[in-house]
């Protein structure tokens, strides 16, 4: 399965195998256990990057950090988050590339589905709401300034931490 309309990583779609190998060599020197395990998911190749339903390991090819991405339609992403919740995961960091567009995509299409399932509720105007607003504003400003790794917005499940 491919997701060409959902994935944009600073031109990484045109990265050559040589460029990916160079990035992977650099990342291979990391002392991070999570980073060390990423090649087991993607194998340094652009083939077979969907490692589970709607779980894409390609982001680890071109940027550091132990990470995978939920990909697919808004309904599919909400379904996968619901499955992870059933397994005991209480919070997610929702981010994407490009940052602002993905924030809208998640906020308009994924969060309402999670709310309908009783797994998420809109933060009030209190400290959580203010922090979320500040984080979103910082992400938008960082993206506009060309900063590649803007802060993510942490979304706990309803009743979670």
C-alpha cells in the first residue's frame, strides 16, 4: 500500500538510495536504543514500509528518532488509535509533515472520531487548553520560519494523563 498524498518529508520522496544509505550510516552511530532498532522495521529500503496495518516505517529512513507514522484515511487512523488505546496506550504525540496541514487534518478528521468514541475531549480554556494553543502556535510559527522539527502537540485520551 502506498500513501503518496499523505507523505511529504522535505523532498524525501526524491531521495536516492545513496542518500538514504548516507542518512542511515549517520543514524547507525546513535547510542539510542530506539534508533538502533529502526532498521529492523525499514531495513534501509523503501520496499515494504507498511509494517502493520496503517503503520508506516518510512520516516525512519530520512530523519532521526525512533518513529513510525500512522497513515491512511482519517477513519483508518482513528481506528488504529482506538486499537492502541485498547492495548493500554494512554496518549499520543500527533504530528506530521507539513506541520500545519497535518494539524488541521488530524483536528478536523481524526479527533472528532475519537471524541465520538469517547476517547478524546476538547481541552477547556484552562491550563491544558492554553498549553495546547501555545504549542500549536509555536508549531505554526516554526513551520512558517522553515524550522524542520516544530514541537508536537501531545493529546491525552479522555480521562488519561
